[in-house]
């Protein structure tokens, strides 16, 4: 992908012109295929990661390798943990996988450290990124701590719809993995949602009809 100043302006409108020029000249463009890992749990992160195109799923893994979905990264966003781990030269506690073909710009820590003082809008972008990811994590935590599994499933589907539209190309097993539950549980609850008219199920696809009135 040919990344221009105009493209960065569309994705990161809050950034000053000098910062966008620095990103283009000093950052590294990387194309990642669907299904590939951008970051592995336990990996040292030495660069910040800006998403230019595609969708990235950020997950937390337990000792048995089971994943728990934390949030998604869309174009115009950055991985807060990549910023933090790069700054501290620490290992990543999360994994990041390309949900679709993805284009990112990586920026080495030595540059981001300089940019903190050189570009006011970089500092503001980093702070805003931390705030947004923290808020998303609180929402996810509330879902796990205070909602039943059927409520968690509806919450999950709404979040999927927000990033992917009303036709979700996802299997029951993938949903079960993201919610850390059994596929049979997900299939049973999805069938209930279909019977209520909230969704339509087909092979490896879920069409969202209306999830807003499920728990009214």
C-alpha cells in the first residue's frame, strides 16, 4: 500500500504536519496477511504499532494457550500495549492477530521517545490511546464480571457488528474461543437468538437483525 500524507491526515487528523512527515520518513510499513500474528505473547516489543488498513484482534492468553478477546484495532488506531512495552523494553502480555489483511506502520521506540517532546500531538495521541484502551478494557471487564453468558454473547455480537458490519463471517468455535466458553454453549445461545428474530444463522456466517431489544 502506498501511504501518503493525505492518507495519514484522514486516519490521524489530530497529528501535526511535521509528525506525519516523520512517520512517513522514519516509520516502517509492514503488510500482514489475514490470520498472521503481529505480536506474540511473551515477545519483546521494540516498536510502536499504528494501524493503517485492516482489522487487528488483541487477545490475552492463559498458560494453556486459551485466548480471551480484549479489543480490536481499526485503521487510525494504535496498540496501547505496544506503546507501553516499547517504552519499557518489556515483554508483551498480549497477542495481536490480523483479522483481515493488515497494513501497519511500526515506529522504533528511540523515535517515539524523541517525538514525545518534539511533537505535542504525538504526546496527546499516546495519552488518548491509553485512555481509549483503558475504557474498552473496563467495558470488557464489566461484561465478564456482571453479565450472564447470554448477555455476554449479545455484547460480543454488538462489538463485532461495530467493526465488521451486520454480516459476521465467524464460526461458533471462534466465538467460543473469544468468550472462553464451550462451542455447544455458544451454539445453543445463538439458536435462541435466532428463534427470537435477533439474528439469522448460516454456515460460518451470522446476520445481525436486531440485538437492541433482547434484554429490554
